[in-house]
């Protein structure tokens, strides 16, 4: 709609490993989103967020790092999780990040950009769909799956090289994320979500 506020999208970089590829994938996807006029993107890199590994009790105050990320997630209308697949699943720091929060995820769509070997991260995505449903988020159907991502480097060392088929997947995923993000934002305004 004309005059509608842009969708606030938080892109979460899930890998915290040394030498990780996640920031490259996230940078590419954020670039695709930036070409649109209907989204503003905030990147939360879990390697930089430094969320504690041990969760607090419900009656304990949240640590400063958790409060800082909480504000960013709460302000979001939608999420994109950029995740590798490790041993047929997603990284442990991502699960910890999901578990630190609850209301921040509710009634908001989540899209996935996954990368890995031949599975393209789809096994990690299948598990993440279950986890996000449990915190009352809305995983969308489309996702970006980067199979054997290391094969997509261009001769000059840039990534991805021209002609990568997953560019179309990114477009469909962003379209669906925008639809669900706007629909759920409007629904939350009309009637606050009750868990």
C-alpha cells in the first residue's frame, strides 16, 4: 500500500564459528532486500551479540546483552534466520538465542536462508520450523537453500557468481515474508496476540 511504513526485518546471522561463511550469505541476502522499497533491515550477528550460554530463571533480570537484543527483536515485524547446517541441524548458539526470548517472536513471520553441503541446510530449516512454531512465530513456506555454497564463488573471489539459481528463491522468499509481515503486523495492531 502507498504510504505504508516499511516492514522492519531483523536478519539473524546464526553461525559463530571462526572462519564462518554466514556474514557473506547474510550480506548477499540483505543486499537483495535493500533493492526493495518495502523493507528496512537490521542485522543481529550472534557472534557479536554475545548472548550468555546459560539462561536465567524467570525471576532473574535479563543480562545487558539479552536486553539489547530484545529491543531489536521486539521492534521487528519479521525475521530472517541465516543458518548453516551442522550435523543435520542448526548451531547451538541459535537455539540459545531463540530460548532467551519469547514475546519478541510471537505472531511474526520467520524466513530461512540456509547453507550447507548437498542438503543445502534444509534439515536445519525443518527443525527450526518446529522450534519457531513453539514460540508462536510463523515460519513461512519458502526459503533459500544454498547447496554446496562454496561452488558459487566468481573468478574474482566475489560471491555469488552471476547466474546463481538461488537469486530467484530469494525473491520469492522476500515476497512471502513481506506479505506475511504486513498481514501479521496489521493483525497485531487490531488485536494484541494472546499466547
